[in-house]
C-alpha cells in the first residue's frame, strides 16, 4: 500500500555532510557474508532514520553489489525509507477488519488535519502519515499507531483529538 517510487528525473538527494563513520563496524561485521544487504540497509536506516543517497554507493563500494540492485531491495521492502520521516509516524491500519470499520475516515481526518497525503511529512517534521496493510490489532478496529502507542475503536474525530494532544505536548516541550 505504501509504495513510493522516485519519479523519472527525480534525484536522490546527496547530503555531503553525513557522517558515515558509525557504519564502518557494521560493514566490518558483514564483510564477505552472503545475505548481508538487508542488515546493512537496516543499520544505515537505524543510524540516519532513512537511507540517504550516499548509503547506496557506500554499500555498493563495500559489497560489490550494483547500486541498482541495492536500490531495488530498498524500494521493495516497506521498512526502508528514502526520505526523512517525522518524529511521530502515524500508521493507519487498512486491513480487512479496519477497512470494514471505516478506517478511511481516520485516514481522511488525518489528511485534513495535517494537510498531508499518504507517505508525506509535515513541514515541522512532527508527523508522517502512512496507510498500512495490517497492524494485527483486529479486535480494536479501526486502529492507528503513533510510535509504539496503539489507539483503537477510533473514528475521524477521536483520531484528530489524539494528534492535537501530541501537537500540544510538543509545543509545550519547546517552551
């Protein structure tokens, strides 16, 4: 459900100031090991929060795997991100149980409240909105997760209330 491809002509941004040094022990651990690509991508994403463009070339240089193949793996699996995400990732479940309980109303309420499309991040970096296939909380349908917190039996209004509370707490924390 959450497949965002890079459009033709769109470049992966390269930030020359990224510190790649923390990844060196990971490369050393997986050097010359078959099946190391996913752990290397996971380590890079854990460190940066997403996969910056330089990571693809660095992994290619270290492993000999072509950049196109690395990119293919990174875009195949939903766990990998090519762009930075917000501090709070809102995952709205659209599995069967949530769908029949009107999960679309939650997604629509989030889009309207945050002025986002699926997969986008608010300009302040506080929220990213994602529709997901299933969160495994069918008895609580419809469900959304924000970070590690699960919220169930929602409607659009109750979902917006939760997001507004998070916004309020974030703004209080800045003062």
